[in-house]
């Protein structure tokens, strides 16, 4: 039984069911666990000695919130994150998560290609939390010009859930997306990342078994009390 | 510089400052991270092979909420938790956390000494999340009769923050508290646990450095991306 790759629609349905009255999870809870998993996946591959300066690129949706949570945890882990957030999300939680980052003296780059270029020059690795499973192209400004800059930087990239610019189901067919070295899928991997060949982690260890069975997710076993599991081998065998 | 032990008042102040408008943390966030740390501390000492059946004893306050979060994570880790919760908390979050546990088919024992006795007979270890740093004696019903039953069970006990029945500052002077084998202090240890001689963990890796410095907490370094740190040696040297 292999792990199931989710369509955009199914990913949305699982998210909805976790957070409706029956699932009872709050966005705060799920975002906290998701962001923690993202920070841990990055830390597992890129240690603080050589990769202390992390540029955390955040989009305006929930994945941007995961990015803000990850930036905070990375700071607690001893990294020096900088947030790139040209379009802050409007939800209240987004503002609160950003305040938590500011309380850790994490700098935020909000606009301008020059500012992004400069931030990239003083970064060692990128955490890509721009677009998530609800992304539908085309890529709009300012991300249409930001993605090529991130790629051109030559820095290693850790993408969250779906590499930014990839179609959630068709992947990087259009060729305009990032090419991450590491991917952290949340809950379950999405259709679009079947062809991803880098290091692949799974996070989001909060799906109840009943829901896993209902959707035939065939999730891998996480080690002991960890919040992430390396699924590189499991996914490349397919 | 040794780790600082907190008075009840200072513990409350830190909690308040984390969650006020400036600190910007939600209760959902802090409880999620605290409960995860509790579950991980238990899992670190008591593996699923020999100690799969965990009785999670929850009080009516915020620490009961930490217990519910821990019960959920323990279930995800492969344990078979049972919740003992004779006085459910009234906050909305408490209900939501309980629903999340019910969705994992975690059983709840709500009342009766007989029911507790029976639950203890089919448990391997106890997670004590009854009273937290806002506890002020005397111990009221039904916990006045429950604590002796937990002690008499002879099962290993993992206490959260302050062993139940201990005064937050004076410790177990009155001798009516539990005698846990393992303690997981949250944020920073409390005055009352100075004399605790068992295995001691610290969790709650979310205190901003500025706040740590303001209150001279002298927190120990957590390993890499972990959410708990073993402070047994550091605290027994004092």
C-alpha cells in the first residue's frame, strides 16, 4: 500500500474536516504544528553552523502563516531568520504570528526587488512558504518577479507542501516554479510533487486514524515522538 | 548562572505577558506546544512496548488542557491513553481538545472511585496534569480522594509542572502530594520543585530571549530542534 497523493480538492476537504465542528482543531493549533514541522525539516538538513541565515519567504495565505511559525521556531533553534513578506495576510492570526516574530527581533523585508536581492545575498538557505495547496496560477505580482530571484540566488531551497509556482496537481510542467532541494509535505503529499526527486519529509502528525482510513491516505509511520518523517525512499520508489 | 525557579506570581506574570497583546500568543498555541512537550517527555522515559497504557489525569484548569493535548499526541505516538477527568474545564478550548481526543477513540473516565481504581488497574504509567502553577490548597473533592489512589497504584508517575498536591512554592511539605518519578517543568521550574530528585525535563520552548533576560530565567540550551531538554543534572547540582 503506497502513500496517497492528494488532489487539491481532497487536500482542501481534509483541511476542512480537521477544522469543522466535528474535527474541532483550531487554525492556531494546526498552523503551530505545521510550522514546527517545517522548521524541524529545515534544521534536519541544514545545520546552524553553515546555514544559520534563513530567508523565510511567506505568501499571503495560510502557508505564509506556517512560514511565520517556522521562522519563530527557527529563531528559537538558534538560526537567524529573515522574513520576506511582500503581501502580508489579512487574517488576525497572521498579524499575531508576525508580532511573535518581531518579539524575537526577526527582521521583515516587505517590498522591492532590491531589498529581496540584498536579503538573498546575506542568506544561506531559503524556506519557501509562498504558495500552498490552494494555489492556482498564474503567479501574480510581486511573486512573479520574486520567484526567479529566489531561483537565481543559487541558495538551497526548502519548500513547504508544494514548491511555489508548481501546480498542485500538474507539478512544474510550466517550468516556472522553484526547484527545491528539500520538500516538506504537510498531512500527505500532493499530486503535483510525484516527480519531486529531492529529500522529502512529511509533517502534520495530527490526522486521526479514522480520517486516514476514510481517505485511504496510507500514511507512513513516524519515528517515536517525532513530528516529521523522512519519506524520500518511500516516495521515490513509486 | 543557574536556572531560576519561579514563584507562583512570577509564573503567572510570564504566562500573562506571553498572551497579552504584546506577547501575542494564543492559548491554543501555548497549550499545543506545552502538551506536545509533556507527551514527548513521557515517551522519552516510558516506551510504548512496556508502557503503552497511559492514564492521563486532567484537572479543570489550563493544565488539564495541556493533559488533553498530551493525550492526543500520545495516541498519535502509538500509546493507548485513557483520560481521567472528573471535573472537565468549562473553557471552549477544553471542549475542543476533548473532542479531538474522542475522535481518536480515547476513552474518558469521568467519575467514581471505582472507575478510577479500575482504570488504574489497566494502566502502565500516569501522566499527572491535575494541578498547575495556579494551584492553591486545600485539595478539593474529588481530587482529595483521587490523589491517594494514584499514589497507591504504584504506577510510575510523570507530573506536569508541579506534582499535584504540592504547593507551588513550598513543595510537598504537607506530604499530601504525588511523588512522581519524572517531572516536566513548563517554561521554567517552579520554587516548589527544588527538592524534586527524579528525572526532570523542561518544556515550553517559546519564551522570547528578551523575556528570558527581563526575568533572569537563565534557561538551559535545548538540543537542536527538540521541544524538551533534560535538566536532571542541572537542577540536582543546586
